[in-house]
C-alpha cells in the first residue's frame, strides 16, 4: 500500500504517481458478487444533470459490498484482498463457515487467512471484527459506522479513514469523525474495528488530464472564462474580477463558505461541526 513513481519519460510521467498494488492477492473479482454499472453521467432519474463534470471513464462493474455484515456469530476467513475501481479502499473476500461468500471493506493490516467475526454481543477486540458501539472500548479506532441500527455502514468508508469512539453515555455513543466533526450515534449501531485500508491513496498525483478522464471526470471550466449568459462570473474584457461581492454558483446561489446543510432532525446530534481542510484519514 504505497505510491509508486516511474522514470520521467514524458511530461505527464514526470509529475504523476500510481497506486502500488503489491497488497493485492487476486486480480479478478468474484463474478457472482458483481453487477453491471450503468453510466448516468451525473444525471438524475429526470434526465437533468444534477452533478456537473461527470461522464465517460473506464468501464467498471460494481462490487456488491456487504456494509451491514449481518451474518452474526458466524466466523469468516479472508480468502483474498482485491481492488475495487469504485472506491479507494481495498476489498476483502470472506468465506464463511457455511460456504457463503461476501465482500467487505478491508481494514489495514488484514491478511489472507485471518479470521473475522461480526456479532451483536461482546467479542474479541481484533482488527476486522464488527460489534455494536456500546461493546467497543472507549478510544478505539473504527470505520464503516452505522447511523441507524441495522441500516448498514454509511460513514467513514473512504481509503485510510477512521473514527474514534469518544464516549458511551445513555442511549448514544459520541464519535469523532475524520472531518473533525463530533457527533452522537445510537449506541446500538455497528462499527468495524480498525481503519480502512490503502491510506496512501491520498498521496497519488494524477499527473495529466487523461487519467482524470479515465476516472469519469469531465473538464471543469472557470466561471469567469464564460459569457454572462452562461455564468454569473462571466463577461468582461481580458482578466477582470468576477464583479461580485461574493462568488456564485452557475445557478446564481452563494458559493464558497456558505453552509449548505439543510435543517435535519439529526442536527441536534452534532456536538461540534467539522473543521475545514481536515485530512480525510482523521489525522
């Protein structure tokens, strides 16, 4: 799980780096655990573009990752560590004692042949095991954390990410997230011990536009380089400022530094808001 650099034979190679796949033990996925990925190019079911600058990219298949890990008290053996083109972290293929196979997000340090267990009761504190937050020692690092009991892990799933369990009091557990946000989560929610694999992915330098296009990102154009009809920042002769007191989105709404979180019932569970510019790995 390191970053590899090549000899600078071209201008793109000079400043780029790639992921080192030395930690992988299998190159092809478990076919029955994959499905076809439909290309929507940032469009919602209405056909309108809701996320700009998306489209193209290499053809991929979706790996069916088990975020719930609801096969309780059935020991599983790690059969392989695999690559997932849809995320930065690695996947671990588990073979359960009853013959079933499932993918999970692999934690750092998990190797082939290791045993993992998911349980609603207390168990051995070991990387890769999954328990309720109320059964995990205070101060432990966890990832793939649920927000609602039984719904499956929704947060802390990126490469190298981890959250820290701060306290368990009353019906809630207090967790510090990778962004720096401190929030309360129902203590019956499940979490996996350890932190997500491949933490060095943040060090990759893509180097050239072509590699970004392969990932499914289309070019992004500055608003001030457009015409006034296309963007609020557009227009003007030569290199002018945007001509506005505050920057705007293409739709004319305030941008940069404006809170976009809507009023939600879960707002009362947030003890401390996230910190800007904090490293996604939680350090």
